[in-house]
């Protein structure tokens, strides 16, 4: 109690992190933490892709500002759950 949860990070051995989590919290909790890690990595990947898409649309000279926003809204609808839309829009400053 009171100690930080062992986290995944670049260069860390996933098996070692999992083993430390199992030792501290048990197998079921370690599996839930691994699922949370996977969900966070997926969110980060999708958000990075959305940032790239927004940069691409902003550089598209043939699109008006309204068209750019419309295309980005379509992208967000296709790649994010409805309860994530507001967060994505805020993070991308749409």
C-alpha cells in the first residue's frame, strides 16, 4: 500500500513487470492492469494518428476551414467512441 504500481515503459521487460504486479497484487489484478496498459497504448496510438490527420488536413490548401473541420469530425467519429469525442476535440484544440 502506498507504493506506485509497477508501470510499463520503453525498455522494460513486460514479463518482469507482470511478475512484479502478480507478486504485489495477485494474478487477477495483474491481468486487469495489463488490460489497462493495452487500452492506454491503444488510446495513445489513436490520438497520435488523429494529430497526424489534423496536421494533414490543415496543410490541405484545397480545403476550406469548414471542410477541414468536417473531415476531422468524420475522422473522429470513425476512430473514437462517442464518449471520447469531447476529449479528442479538446486535446486537438478543434
